[in-house]
C-alpha cells in the first residue's frame, strides 16, 4: 500500500489533538476541589483561642474552655483550619450529631471533640443583622 507521509504541520496538529484529548481525560477524572478554613468573624471556638493565646498555654482563670481544650489536645486549637466536613451543604443536621457541630462531628485531621464541650466559651452577641467572614486557606 502506498501512503504519503504526513506533512510536519499535520503531524503537529495530530500530536496537539492527541495531547488535548489526554489532558481532558485526566481532568474528567480529577476529584472536586475543596478548601479549608474557618469563620473568623465571628470567631469559631478554636480560632478564638488561637487569636487570644497563640500557640502558648492559655490562662485558666479568664479562659477556662481554651485552657481545658489546650490540655486535652493542643492541636484542637493550633490546627484551627482543619475542622471541616466536605459536601454537607444544607444537610449539616444529618451529618453532625447533636452537640458535635463545633468539632464538625469529629471529622478532620485531629481530635476536635473538646470544642463540643459545653461551658463558658467566649461569645459575641451579634443581633439579627450580621456578616460572616470566612478565612479560606486552601
């Protein structure tokens, strides 16, 4: 069979089309992007502890809940951006058992259960008209 070799421009176009097809196939298999962060206005429990005390031991007298959390697991404060549960959307009441929303139901990279403990956490009165600020560190 007599075949005429493809011209250089035709080979380049064919190579580019093959590469594009492969890349599109890889992108189709890529997982959905996700991010992690925390609400900073008004502070989550662990982010508030970190802002007040840094990575040092909290003082028990003015901040007993941060103190207890730090002594149970310092990472619950220091790893503030890892309290998350992906893809919960409006379904959070089914995802997080009652009393476990502050630890995201225990999901994440460390033990955040101390954040669910009832007690005298620092609180902010916000009224009915407010803005929530999220710090996303993906």
